[in-house]
C-alpha cells in the first residue's frame, strides 16, 4: 500500500510528505514535476504502479485528471486508472484554505504559462479537487496545525503494513 498526498499547488503536500517521511522512514516516490507530454504521463503512471510502501507527493492518475484538461491533454486510459485505485492507496487530501499561490515555490518544470494558467483557474481546479477528494480521500489535511495528528495517524497505518 502506498500513501498519496494530493491537492492543488501550495496546499502543504511537500511539507507534510517530508514530515511523514522523517517520522516513519518510508521512502518518498520520485517527484518529477509537470509532465513534458502525455506520453511521459503514461510512462510515469506505469512506473508508479510498481511501487509499494512509498509516500507520493502527488500521483499522476489523480493530478492528470485535475490538471490535464487545463492543458487539453487526453484522459488517462481507464485501465491505468482502474489499476491505480485497485491498489487501494491511502489518500491524504491536502487543502489549506484560501492560500492560493502566496509563497508557492515553483518546481523546475513549472513554466510561466503553467503558473499563469494555474493562477487564472485556481478556484476551478480547487473545486475539481474537492469533488474528487469527497469520493477518494480518507484523510483531509486542512491546517498546518494538524501536522502532528496526521503523522500519528499515518504512523499507525504504516506500522500495520509492516
């Protein structure tokens, strides 16, 4: 079982993933940033499906369904989406309220066009994430003050996986 931390840019995912990794010693899956093209998305999904007992700061099956339409990308093939959800990852939805992109540290793959599109479509993307999270997320992280509580919950889950 993997633990996926998902949410819009600047929602605290990386901070929480790093804190959980430090406390649990679980490895963090690769963080590759925005895909170069749709073929790279498919390759990334296929690689990520091979991981077990890892923490992920985003998963392309999820983020592609949210961000892909912004770039007019095709949908992720249903077989890959189904394979991902059949693995039953524990999903933590990170949603720090109304922070927008204040203080956001762009990744190396975040070009100006992407950041502009993200800023212009922020609330639409947030609504998509909210609708998705209601269905799939098991833990909701909405405030940095919850960090210790979330880590404690995840340490319990991880200890059961050993």
